[in-house]
C-alpha cells in the first residue's frame, strides 16, 4: 500500500524514523514497492493481491512470518481468518466505507461492515489520526475508546517550503498550463471531496464578476477509486467554466510544492476527512487556506483557516470572494498557517507509533 495516498504517506513517513528500532519484514505489492528505494534493503515478501479482494483475504495472513512478534496493518483490510496467535496493531484512519455505505455495491458493503469490525475487535491496539475518526470507529465498530490511540500526522515541511528559482517556477507553470492567478485544490474525485459545490460556487461568483481573473486548478489522483465522481468534465462544461478550470491531474511530487506556492490560496471543500493533510501541506508552502469546517478539519486547521459550511453555496462563495479580495486576510492566514503546521511533526508521530508497538510487544 506504499502508493496509496494517505496510507502510503503514513508508511513512508513513520517507518524511516523508527527503522533501527525493530527488525522489519514488509509484505509488498511489487508495482508499488519498486519506486520506494528506502524500503529495498528491508526483508520483504511479494504479495500481489488486489486490495479488498477475496484473494487478499485468503493469502495475506499466510504470508506473515511465523517469527513475527507484532504485525502492523496500515489499513483495516486485515484477513478475517487470520491466525489467532497473530498479534497486530491496525490503522483505521477513517470510516469512509461505513459513512458512505449507501454508495457501495453489496460485496463492498459486506467487506466494509465485517472486515472493519473484525479488524478492530481482534487487534491488540487501533491507531487512528484524529478525534473525529476515533469517534467514528467507536460508533461503527463498538470498540472501547481505551483500545484506540490517536496520533496526528504532519506535512513534510522541508519539502513543501523548499525554494525555487524563478526559471524553475516558469517551467513548472508551463508544464501544467497553470494560469497567472489561481485557487488550488489537491485531492481526488471521491464524492465527499465536494468538488461539485466548489465549482458551482465559483461559477456563481464568475457570473457576478467577482472572480477577478482568478481560475481554479484541481490537482490529484482522479482515477481508481471504489466510488468516484465521473461527470467532472460535463459539470465544468455545463457551468461554463471550460476556460476557468485547469485539470493537471496527478502531478509529480517534486513539482507539487511549487504548484502550492504559486497559488493565490488553497480551497478544501471536503465534508468528510479522517485528517485532511493537504491543509498542512498548503500551510507549509505559505499558502492561505479556506476550508470546510466539517469532520476532522478544524482539528487540523485550528485558527489558521477561514472556514465555510461545505453544504452551503453562499458560504463557499463568500469564502472564495473574501480570499480573492482581501490581501490582509491572505497575509494573516499565511502567517498563522506557517505557525500552525509547525505544531505537527512526523518524528513525534513516529515516536508515538513506536510507543504503541512497544506496548503490545511487551504485553506478549
């Protein structure tokens, strides 16, 4: 799961910080393993099973080394029939598949309901990434709060705040056809990302002449999800935004900080997030943030964000309009955002992961 967005981010930022603390053995998918050079020196077993598949349920547990004193599952896709002697810690970063249960097919519903509950109840400890997610896990699985550890994530500050020469910025702007002035979104096309309302609010502002030559740039992985938004192009067309929305799609990681930094602001309209890491990435890139006040996002953004109601078009409109027009607000949000994201640390998070692992190991 190294190339899965949020899950892969946790794996790649936690393990290197505690690499020497344990003897690791990775179960990997060959395709996702290849680009991650840091992991290649670790013992590993290739398990090429699709996520959420029957094959994964049947084979994954059998590949765990018998000598393992602890197994860490970074996602809830734990085999139901796992050996009872296998002691494990599981990450349940959010309960999206339960919260959006009605959008799933019957097999997906069965998987989401039974596998998540079994993973939670059989685990020695559960790690999650916000108080919001902890409440969701308790609600959907019935486990006690005492079994759950909440560990906050972080942005890679050095990466997102890196400096670029002017010629590099010009090159990246041309590479992705970025407009002179834009508001940025980074994410995917799952329905909870609420892109439709963001686009509708932007179209309304444009009709009122209040976008001031500002465009929207939507970056991210727009393919390969269980549920997704498959009418983005037609929505943009129907709203008359063909000349106002740029869709670079999935961008190179080394270019992403520059795309953040060149933005007038960052907009995150999602109404369901286990954490909302893009808020911290934008703050680390010195970009002012407007965001939904839903789910875990206020936990992450604190007082460094201009919030709006994700279900209210007028509220989204007002936030966008204010972001564009108020230079003093942008300056204030940039300063507060930089200070806010500095409160989060991958080194601290990795130490907390290790403390959970040690607790389970020493109970053995």
